């Protein structure tokens, strides 16, 4: 058994355990390595046009399925998703 267990595979494993079957987001320069692991995992990648859309999609998914998740790059991507996260929290 020579398989590497990385932070990416741990996160994806834990997301699967809590019931996430779809992952919403926008590819960015700082999350491309993680997205390679997402493509290889059973979790289905759902690409969005922008981070705000990914946040709203994850919110709607969570309302139907109990939990949702989104992946964005830090900086502008993180700032763009804040309104959707705040709306989900409210």
C-alpha cells in the first residue's frame, strides 16, 4: 500500500462521509491541484460562471440535501462568494 493520503483526499473523503455528492465552484490558479483530485473522486464537479453563482448553487443544494459545498480560489473568489454565504447563514 503505497498510496499517498493528502489533505485534498482527506477533505474529499470527509465531504463524502457527510453526504456531499456534488461540489460547486470556479476553477482558479490556486485550486487547480485540488480540482484534479475532485475529478478523480466520486464527488461530481459542477462548474459555475462565477463564485457568487457557485455559492447560491451550493446553498440551494444544501437546502434540498442537508449539506452543500463550494470551491473558489482565495482573494477575489473568496470575497465574491461572501454574499451567498451570508444569505445561506441568514
